[in-house]
C-alpha cells in the first residue's frame, strides 16, 4: 500500500486530468439549492468518477422486493434515504446515498442535517479484490514497532467487530475536507464499485492506486462477507439494498444526530424524512426483504 501514501505534485495532476477538473474541486457548487444536480447538469465535477445514467437503471430481472422498492428508486435517482438499524443494535438512523451519485450538495446535507461521521461502505467482494486491510489489522501489525497501540483495539459494544478500514482522499483534492473534495472522493469509490464486475482484481487495484491517497478524510467501511446473514450494521444494510437493486455496491452513510448530544430519536428521524420527502426504512424491513431475496 506504499502507493497510497504519497500524492504526485499538483502540476503533474493538472497535466494528467486537466486543470479544469482541479479548479472545480474546491469551488462552490453552482446549484447549492439542489439536492443532487449531478445526474443532470453538474458538468464540472463529472469528468472524474463519471456516472452514466443508464448504469443506474434498475434491471428488470431482479426478484421483486416491494417493501424496499421506493428506497431503491430513490437511491437510483441520486436521492438520500434514512435507515434505522434497530433498538437492539446502535439504535441510530443513518442518512444513506449511493456513492457514485455523490455531489457536494449531498455531502453538505449529510454534514449539516445528519452530523455524524461520513463514511463510504463497500462490499466484502470489492474489499477482497482491492486487497484492503481493516484498520484493526493495521493496529495489530503495528504493535511490535509501536507498543503504545497494543491493546487499543476492542470490538465495539454493539457488535463483535468493527467495519472500519483505511481512510482515503482523491488524488486531485487539496485538503480533502471541503464538500466538493469529499464528493469527488466518494464518487470515485462508487465508480470503482460500478466497474468491479467487469474488471480483474489487478485492474481494480490499479484504479484504486491511481485514484486515491491515504490517509484521507473519507473512512472506508467493509461489509461482512455474509452481509445481513452475518452482521446487521448500516454497512450491511446499505450494501444489501444496493445488491437487491442491482446497483453499484458502494453506499455512503452518516449518522443522524440530535440536539441533546446523542443519536437522533427514531421518531424525530422519521419526521425529518417525511418533512423532506425522503424514504425511511427500518433495518428489520431490509433484513426480511434480504432473507426472501437471497433465498429465492
């Protein structure tokens, strides 16, 4: 992973991808009032991580899952949805959108209206193809050289393992923090996920190497191999939804926080979804749909 640790000089990037792309990375969005103008007219950032609208159409051969169809249509259209995992787990609602449809507007929505950590989830198949480590694996490897990290890793209280992997920035970003920068990084992860079925592992790793540097400001989350049959986190809920919809298997998630210092209450999150016209799903609904879909 040494190739992820250094970025080429800014001037070299300008020659590689074009100065027009670089100049667009940190400038204000031309349509700040729109939730997702990316699929229609957001041309400046469309050069890197391009979304082909035809790729986002729901395939006709899928097993019907009517209870999640509205959410799948929303994700396909580049709209966010809200998912409450359940009272027996984190007890949190996440705002979720398909990574390849990321825009500065969606990142800003997650940052301001949700308020939690913005993370990008990928399937275990893609993680394996890219040969990416869990962050806990990196801690374990570092223990001999850095004894101070020994014993730091523990499973979270709400699950038996953490989904956290490495953090990345797109190579054409400067700090990687602004909404435009993070949207570009997220969208590039989504593009790799979309390309995965038609690319070799070597080709995918080359795409990843040439697209990103690490550390960065987007945390990657890795879904469990068995998805909802193994773990019922927002990572697995989001990737299972994408798989049922035949969509690219990368989704970006962000916890909805409340004004009291804790997670936003489920009823308050549901009201937010209703007020903004967003789909709201409970984890058990997705889990049941997945059980029927995966056994068909």
